[in-house]
């Protein structure tokens, strides 16, 4: 389905404006990080987890309220094992089991059994936090190598800049929404999985544009590179919008009805996909233009696209 057929939007002419906007948002993210540091889940800070089995079914929201009233704030509740079994995770390392047993004992019509109690020390949490950051960095570097070989270094670098841009923008939104109390968003394994998904989605969108640039260079050999970029983005615009809208609708539903457990995952993916689409259009391609104009000192308005030594076509 072609929502946008033969569009002729000049995406490139306003590249400095959008780059400045992205720069301001990134600066805001750094300031927010100093004022309101990101909150990490017990996977990365340490804490306790208690597995509980109930005699009757109990809703996770009810269980979460009971745990919260016991003084264990921001508890993470998830299904564990079989039906009626739940895993309660909190950031405390003290007498968590005693507090949970005391709170659950107030439920008169539903008996329970403690299946296991585990504790994650602060040192292990710190090591896992470093591994999480390393996973994101390695994913971005791997994308740089892949696109660098598939196209050439400038395109790979452009994609990497866009990926770094996306990750930092998403984290900025997470910190702002969490600090303002709009959502309870802490960086945990679920949110990390969403960030890595954003990296993969964003680079896929960027590769689609770069592939069309390579194809159009052969079809329009007399066209300068800046017009070639605009043409390629316009030709892939319908595919981009269709894909993004399909995913966004699904994520909005998941964000609204998925509950607290899936809120961070859905929100991260939603913001990341929107930002990733934006960066594929306004950051990655425009960085390539800047690179050839500023670093390579090439005049992209005249004859650049006809020089086969400038860009690999294989």
C-alpha cells in the first residue's frame, strides 16, 4: 500500500536545523542525567527476590499493592514457574522475606508458601550494569563494521552516529518521564532488551535508505549526491511510514493495556522506533553528506555521483 506516492519532500535542505535540535536534546539528556540520575533495577544495583506460591489465584496488581503497603516500594512482580506462582523482586537486602510474609499473612482467604529467597549483592549488580553497557556498545560497533563493509566507511560511521543518537535520546526520555513521575521507568533487563531492539530496528531503516542511494546512483548517474539522498528518502518514505505506523499502533496498545511490568519495555520501544525513523532520515544520511563535504572536501553539487571511486556500488 502506497500512502505516499512520488513525494518530493526536501529533507536535506533543513539538515542543520534538525541536527541542532538533536544536539539540544542530547545536551538536555546530559543535564538531566546529572540532576536526575537514571534508576537501575535490582539486576544492576542489587536486591532480593522471593518466589511465592499461592493456594488461589491472585492478581498481580493486588499483590503489588500489598507489597507496597508493607514498605517495599517499586517492587517488580512477575509470573514464576507454574500458575499461582510469582516472583517478587525488591531493591532491599535486609529482612525482605519477613516483611513479605507478614504482609501476605494478612490475606485471610489465600494461603501461600515461600518457594525460594535469593539476594543479589551490589558488586554483582555493578558487574551486570557494566556488561549491559558493553552489550549496547558492542552492538553499535558491530553495526558500524557491517555497514562499513556493505557500503563504505562514511556510511557505516553515519549509521553508528545515528544509533548512538537514538540510544541517548531514548535514555533521555526515560530519565525525564521517570523524574517527572509520569511513568515508573527503571533500567532493567527488560528495558535493556528494548534498547537493543531499537538498535536493530534503527539500523535496518538506515540500511533501507542507503540501499536505495546505491541503486539510484546507478540509475541516475548525472544526479549530484544531495539530490540523490533526497530522492532515495522520498522513494522509501511510504515503506517507512507503513512499517512504523504498524509497530507504533501495537506498542501503544501494549503500553496502555500491558500493565506496569511491560510499561518500560513498551515505552522504550515506542520512543526508540520513532526516534530511529527520524534519525534514519535526518541524522544518518545528513552525516554522510557532512562527512564528504567537510572531511573529504568534496563538492557534492557537481559530478560527485558520477565518480565511481567515491562510493562502492557492490
